[in-house]
C-alpha cells in the first residue's frame, strides 16, 4: 500500500515507518519537524517537510501520491502543557486534524489509522479499562483526542470514512535505531535514564498521595515496537482498540526497575502532583489481540533495557 504517515519523524512515528517499510509498504512522511527529527525519518521513506496547517502542501501531497491510507500521528501530546495551553491542543490536534480528513476525502483516500490515547478515558471507574468504558478526559490533550475520534465517527457515517483508532497507553522503550528524543523531555522513563547517564541529578516523583499502594501514579507501559506492529495490523480492520500491556506499574516501580537495569542509584525526590494526571491507567487490550492477533513481545524490563541501550548510544539524542 502507499501510506502517508503524518508525524513520521517523531518518536512513535519513526518506528512505525520502519515497520511499514519492512512490510513492503511505500511510505511518505509529512512532518514539520516542530517536534520530530530529520534523522528519525527512514532513508527509504519520501519526506515532505510540512505541517497540516499548510493546506496547499497537504492537497498537493495527496494529489501527487494517491494514498491508499493515512496513519495520523502528528499531534501535541503533553498532558501538563495541555492544561496550561488548551487552545494550542485544540488547534493542532482537532482543527488541523480535520483539515487532514477533508484533504483525504477530497482526494479519494478513505482509510485512516489514528493515534489516540488512554487519556480519552480520564479517571477510570475500574481497571483494566475496556474500549467501551466511559470517556471523560481530565485534560485538554485527552479531550482533543476524543474530539477527533468523534469527528471520525461522524465522517464515517456521512462520507464513508474508514477509521481505526488506537488508544495508546504509555508508549515507552526504543527501537535499536530509532529512539525517544523530546525537547524538553517530560516523560518518566527517558528522564530516569538521563539521571542514570549523569545528565540530571535526580528524578522528581509527581505526587505521593494518590490512592495507590505506594501513593504514586500507576501507568501501563507498552513498547514502541509493539505499538508499531499494531498499526500494520490496523490497516486491515476498522475499529477502536486499546494498546497496553494489561500490567500497571507505579512511578516508584519504574524507578526501582531502572536502578536494577542501569546499576545507577537514581536519586528521587518526592514533589507535588502534576495537574491533569489520573491516578491509574491500565489497559484491557484483549480486543485487539483477539480481533487482529496483536502479540506484544516486550515486558517492562525489556522496555527499560531497550531505552537504556539507545540512550547510551545516543546520549544527546538525534543530531538533527
Ligand atoms: N512522572 C513523574 N516524574 C517525571 C515525569 C513523570 O513522576 O519527571 C510521572 C507522571 O506524573 C505520571 C507518570 O510518571 O504519573 C508517567 O508520566 P509520563 O509523562 O511519562 O506519561 P503520561 O502518563 O503523562 O502520558 C503518556 C503520554 C500521553 C498519554 C498517556 C496515556 O505522554 O500522551 O501517556 O497514558 F496520553
């Protein structure tokens, strides 16, 4: 298939592009490099340096390549920032996303695989979370992802759009070649690794009074390569799927596991809660396993090990 990957120069997008190319698909990456890195674009992908707000480039790209499907990754994704700057999130993730859908339909492309998020659920009533559990986001980031899911739903009824929404829980770990480089870094595992590499003095634990066994937030960490596999499968079937490991680990569990793997003390300091953080997010991913045969390969140790390896090889991240 000929596939457009928006945000294909980003952390998850770069690994998806690699898998698509390994699976003999033809790939065009559209990325404005506001968050992504040129060095993260696979050499066999065609790279268009532009963003979804540039309607002319978008339309021309569709006209030039006649895509069979789109994998839509381009978005802002920081929970904390979205609470402070909601307008930025609704503009980029919803309004520009709708431009993408309009460009697709105008040019006869009907299939989209969308990077959605566990953040659409908000504070879950019960865990593990199933796809049809209530969606009440606790931050504008999650709200923007849910709004886009709803737009796809109505576009599917009105215009025959075919969509698969993949609700990622916490993407983590690295491919051997393609890793995680955010500027500034805000995610737990890469920050812990920066401490192990001596680039930071300590890790701050955001909140110690959550209703969990050790008082810190619990998340479901899923390896970026396993996430990427799910996108290849999702090209075949429409639907909404959770992507997680069914296992929850607290912030303190992650720090402890990283201490074992890196052999570094990783000093930690307890700090105040980060606005917008739900206490517990753990996926029930049985639907995608059953319907699409998704078969994740990595556990928490392998996630942290893979990140530790990539960051040791690339201590400054990508050079461009
Ligand atoms: N945390 C710390 N200290 C840090 C950084 C994070 O204690 O320095 C905590 C957070 O408060 C949270 C947990 O570690 O409890 C994980 O935080 P991340 O920032 O790594 O990830 P999030 O859970 O906030 O968000 C990630 C993605 C979102 C997605 C969400 C879904 O960034 O896009 O997972 O679970 F919505």
